[in-house]
C-alpha cells in the first residue's frame, strides 16, 4: 500500500459560513455562528464538510445522482443502463474506490480529509464578520426577520491535508486526478452554506 499526501491552502474569496451548531441564545449577538476550534476560538473548515462537498459534486459530475434514491452512490447501482458507456462506468468505479463502497465490492474508502486549520499567515487577519440577512416582504417591500450570520471574510486562508491510500491494483493517477477534479468543482460552486447568496467562493492552492 502507498499513501499519497496532498497539501496546500484554501483561500476564501467571499465570506465563508460553515455553521458551528451553537444553540445558545446571545441577546444582541450573532444568530448563526461559524464553527471554531474549542481551544483557540479560531475558525476552521471541518474535514467532513470538505469531503462531503467534494463527494456530492463528484457524484453529480459522474452523472450518478439521478439513478439513486438520494443516498450516496454505491456499487448496487452499477447495473443501471447508463453504465453501458464504458468510460462512464470506469469513472463511477473510481469514485467508489476513492470514497468507499458500502456494498463492499470496491472496498474501504481511500481518501482521508483532515480538518483545515487556519494558516499561520492569516493569524493577524480579521477572522470574523457579521453579515445581516433578512426576508423581503413582497407586498410591503420591507425587510422582515433581520438576523446576523457570521462569516470568515475574504482573504483568509486555511491549510488542507488530504491522504489517499493506493492499494494493490488501484490506478493512482485516476484517484489523484479525481481529488483534483473535486477541487475544481468546489471552486466552480461553493463551500459551506448560503452559496446561492454568494457565500463560500474559494480557491485551492496545491503545494508542489
């Protein structure tokens, strides 16, 4: 077995919000905070958020979302007629190898995505901004239900660390290329919540 390590930075291009699940009422404070490290109180990007977004977009890219019941793609769906196309089937099989197959045909997940900690160069930056949100009353033209959403501002960078296991019989190049394709898809879409409002535009910078 070989383990390939992919490292680099995620640069925030527009305010990033990944919720912290804070259920404490703060009078006059932020209504919807970002996730923070409990020791440093600095924001980070959970590895689960990055991995989940990558897998979701790659499933769309592979054209397998529409043939399932909304659950993650698995090998039990490979008998669908769309996989009469050999290239499409090969791509779907690489996806199953990378993220694991609950049906067991393609074995354990090959990818491990660590939490993305704040880059050292961003320690002296402003790490939080409050974005006011509201709903427009269609009849009155007034703003209703004002609330504050916390975001990590543009310009902040996080370090990512992704490991990929390459097992006997695996095609290393195909696995790594799919991870990089995942980066491209997230850059074209968004990371975190409220992407339809312009949040979460990011850029991946892969280390040499």
